[in-house]
């Protein structure tokens, strides 16, 4: 298997993971059984392509809020019960000199044998520049954490972008658009894709090797993916699109979208996340 496909397959596996959604939009990313909750924290940050504020809350009491964009930690904006966080709160943009202090804060909030939750929200200070801040990959390297690892007790985080979950399917029917129209609207950055279910089931495009991987995954896990989408949408069966962030090796992302009985899963090349989201928004109108 091409090494470049490993991070992509790891992100496909995250579609299988059971998630616990909390009131207020939070979700549990690690529980008392997880061997490395700080790894789950970093994976959640690494899956954040669009600029977001991530509040990590430990069941032990401490909390830490980070602003993240483009798989980089831009700044620390809030903390509770974490000694030594004061100096980081005063930093407008984190730089290399702050990495050791940030790692201590991450380890302090991601405490083993405790539940770790994350609540995602908009950026507080704005400025989602991805050329600044500390790369999540660097922090993971310093902690000897494999961001692509999927093993017992360490499932990957569940999502990076959830957009326009529409409670009523008729809006899609009235628009006259189909899941194939969405694939075509994304364009050439959708380097491999496959549709399962509905009148367009079996339609595909792109690199044969990756289409084969997508097909094998859906043959085994389609029901699990549908349950995951239902857990994340406002209503079972509602149109929904989610994107799993770019891999460390090839810079690809995974898109998974549902319209009625059709499920599309595909691989987006490079920094094409915003284009894929814009295409989804346009297809619903």
C-alpha cells in the first residue's frame, strides 16, 4: 500500500468511532480508558482546518481554550485550574519559544484516567492566519505521538467540519440537485470519490487505487458511517456534509456527504476544504 494512503485510511477509520455528543455542542474525545488523552487532544486540534476555538475540559476540573487554524495552535485564550497558564494567556501569537510551556498545559488538562471533552466555537480574537502559531505536528513529535495512529483505546477524533445539517430533506428535492452534482461542483480537487446508495450508487471517479480503498471501506462500514452521520446531524437522515482534515503526508482531506439515500465519500487534494464547503452550501440553495 502507498504510504500516502495511510493517514487517509486512518481518517476513514474515525468515521467508525462511536461519539458522545454533550449538551451545548461538546463531545467526549477521551475517557478513563484512553492510554493517552493528550494524543486525543492533539488529534482534535490537527483535524481543525478552519479557524476554531477549542475548549478542552477535564472531568478532573481544569480547562484550557486554544485557538486553532490550519493544524496550528495560534494562541491560548482561557484557562481554569492550570497553574502557570498566565504567561501564555498574554501571548498574542504562540511561537517556538512557547512550545515547552504549551506542552505542560496540554498535559495538565489531558490527565490520564479522566474524561476529556471539547467544545468547538468561533475564533475569539480572529485572524485565522495559518503561517503563524505552533504546528500540531511539531507538538506531537516532541511528545512522541503519532497523529495517524489508530489502535485499541485510542480512536481518532470524530470530525473537523460539520456544515449545514438541514433538518428537512424537501429543500434538497426542490433544488433539483443530486449527490453527483455535488461531486461535480467540487471539481478537480476531488481526486477520488465513490457514491453508495440511491440511483447513483456505484458512480465513482479518480485514482483507481484510492477508489478501491473507499469502496472496500464502505462495503464493510457503510452502516457505521450512516449512524455516525445521524449522531452528528440535527435529524436522522438529514442532508449533511463533514470533512476530515488534511493528512500530514499528502495534504489530502476526506469528504463525506449524504443526500437522501445517497452517500458520497471522497478524497480532496491539498488545501481544498473551503472549496468543498462552498460547493456544499451552493448545492443546497
